[in-house]
C-alpha cells in the first residue's frame, strides 16, 4: 500500500447555482520517503488539494489516506508550510516555533521542548536570529521560521504549499537546498506545490501537472531519474532535463489553450479617452503666484 493515496477525490465549494467544482477525479499515490511536486497555474486548486491531504478540508467524495489511515482531520504527522508565513508578529523566532512544540509535545518537560525548538531553528540556519520578531526578519528568514515551526513537530509528511514563491531567486535557491538537506536527514515524505517547473525538476522525484479548473485533475506524471545531489546548472543544460521540462510545459500550455478556446467572455473594449493636460486647467489661485513659487509647485514630488 502506498504511503499517501487519493482515490477518485472530488471537491467543490458553494451550493446550488453558486457551486464551483474545483477538483475532479483526483488519483494520486506517493511512497514513503518520496518527494513529489505538483505544478500548475494559480487558481487551479493546488492549495485545495494540499488542504485535503493535510485534513483541513474534506472531499465531497472519494478518499484520502495517509499511512493506511483515512484522513478525517489534522494531525501533527502531517506538517503544512503555508505560502504566507503565518507567523505571530509579537513573538520571536523562538516563540513562534515554540508554539508548535508546546502543542504537540505538551507532555515533555520544558528543557526537552526547548531542545526541540533550538534544533529546528538550527536546521534552517536561524540560530543567530532566534530572538528577533518577524518585522526584523527578511522574507527568506520569515519563511525559514515557518519551515522550522513545521519541522519542530517532527511530521512524517511535509506539505509545502508554494512556500518559496514570494522570495527572490537567490534566497529561493538557498532554501531549496536547505529543504533538500532536511528531507535527506529526516527521511520525510514531501509533497511540494509550485508554479515553477524548474524548481520541481530540481527538487522532486516525480513532477505531476494539474490541469486548469474548474474540475481540475492531475495530468501525466514525469519521473525525474537524475542522481542526487543535483546541480542546478544541469537543469538548464542537460538534454534529458530539456525533454522533461518540455513535457510538463507542453501539457500546461495545452491546458491554457483549451481554456482560451472554451472561454465565452467577450473582449473588453477600453473607452476612447483623451488625457487632460492639467497645465491648461490650473486653479485661479495658481495664476497669481510668484514665478519661483509656481516652479516649486510644478516640480514637487509627492
């Protein structure tokens, strides 16, 4: 039996005429210790799929099982890293991580809980910033705090919902490697949601595209047989990588074309407007000003 298994999962939101079908006929399996990436356009239901696996929401039909158990709610065995950090702004890095530790390991003594916090913070290289609050951290440091908080719960399954999309390229690359190091050392199963095909090729064992909704479903998976550790330069130069990237991108572009052809929306016609020259419509009080004052107002920056 696969470690993660989704069978004929269907999910919608709303009711009656306002009902929207988000996911349809989702079938997915992942083995223990595997790294799977799901790629797709924004708004296609990737976060909904992640929420189903995490137990934050339930499918309308079908089943979601993890480690042979039906997912009917949240569990510390399934750790979810959100895209938007979700940190408490009045807490330090240590406190934000400690919140999770205190909830999951409430029966442990204070010293043991502190050790868990310090280890998790160290795993993402934030020991020097452990006493800082989110406002004092860069975007990358905030995201690493979010990752550390999730890791502190010792989840067997790590769910990453586009956790790096808001970061600059250099910071993103650093955290990618940190996540891979953690995955290797902790022997976790990881599901990564991303809209970056190259990121998926670099990090995952398999890449699965998600079609455009409504009624989105998983497309043909692409296995990534590259040896680890991987070289980012290989992703850009290797012919095999080019072929794998082409398979994923071709599917996504075909989905976009289907959406365009099926669209019934009429083209938006912009009004024909002539911009007003404000220099020809100055208020009366402006006319009587001294020339140097006029120049000062005209060149002022707001």
